[in-house]
C-alpha cells in the first residue's frame, strides 16, 4: 500500500509543480504586490492598504463592478438558448452539419477577431444599420457603440450570448446524449408535448452540466472578457463597457501603477474564488444528493 501511495504522489508531482509555478505563485505574488507602489520597474515602496483605500474611493472601480454585474445578467439567456437549440437539434435537423459550422465559427476565430468584426458591424455607418435601412427599418438603425446603454447591452448580447452559442450547443448535445431514451418514450406515452418534455425530462437530466455551464459563464465574463472588450469598444464610450478586467489593464499598462492594478486583480480573484466555492458546493450537493 505504501508503494502505491508513493507512486500516486510521484505521478501528480509534475502537475503540482506546474500549478505552484503558474497559478499559486502568481496569485500570492499579486496579493503581495498590491501592498506596494510600483511602476513595473525599479524599486517598489511598501504603502500598506493604500491601494485598496484608493480603489474603494475610485468611482471607476464601482462603475466596473456595476458593468460586470450587468453583463452577468445575460448568463441566464446565454444558458437557456443553447440548451433549447441543442434539444431541437437532438431530434434531428436537416443540414445540421452546416448549421453547426456556422454557430461554432466564433469559437474558431477567437475573441480578438470577433471583437474587431463586431466593432465594424455595429458602427453607426456599419453593415447592420445599412441592412436595416435597405429593408425599410431605418428607424431601428442606432448608434450602437456610442451610447452607453446600447454599448453595454450590445456587449452582453454578443459576448455573453451569441459568441458562445456554438460551443454551448455542442456541450449540451454531448450532455443530452447520456439521457436514457426510455424517459422520452415514457413522456410520449403520457402525451407530453415538446415543451413539457423539455422542462420535465431534458433539463433535470442535465442539471449538473447546466450548473457547470453557469459557473463557467460567470468566470468567462469576470476573467476572460478583456480581449473581446479591448477590440470591441476599448471600454467605452466613456466607461460604459469598462469592467474589472479592463480596469486591471488600464491601471497596470496605461497608468503604469502595477501595485494599484494588483489590488484590482486581488478583488477579481476574490469574486472568482466565491464562484468557485459555490461550484464546489453544488458538486458536493449533487454527489451527496
């Protein structure tokens, strides 16, 4: 038994070393640096909690919290839409391979390219407004990226819903493949319509996959949106699409205040940690329940 235990530790040692170097050390170093004033070069000066005091008094910080929270409100739509499409595709759809390629294309192109594409599409004189004008819907041609509310909601719809739709459909299709067909047969015998079957059979059967997707969506918006926002709107107009991630970049690489940027990053780490805690709680509940 001892030899098996030793072998187990030897096998996971490379992973533990990599986690320590690339995850644990950067997190600890960031928290440590948040108590210093440092421009990214030269000597760092210890200033205690001054960075955090400045951050909590900074209106930009609270604006970024509000904007991030608004983007998180798109998570329910970004969850239910791919589930419904996957449920429809599960029953068979003519031309599905072509449809799958189209909806998965954004995941292949990446956030930077998609951000650039939509920054062009949603311009005042961009393709979207041009099409609306041509088809007689010119009254709905809006200045999508130069009005605060429109820019933030456009970001939520594109990044929080559409851009991850293809991956979500494939993910939930894989989850639905494990559902026992006898459950659907029983629903048909009972005369259940598609909508009732969807809510009473499909959704409960993939509950764990849905919970994982929601947690993943929260983390995507909190900690992976910067490349898209940078090419989509640069945090504007004003601070309309300015998020925690963008604040870290702005403080660290525009203002060259790495200590202050580390304080922002520490807060982002706290939020991600809270989400991870709830994910572990849900997993334990599913295992024990």
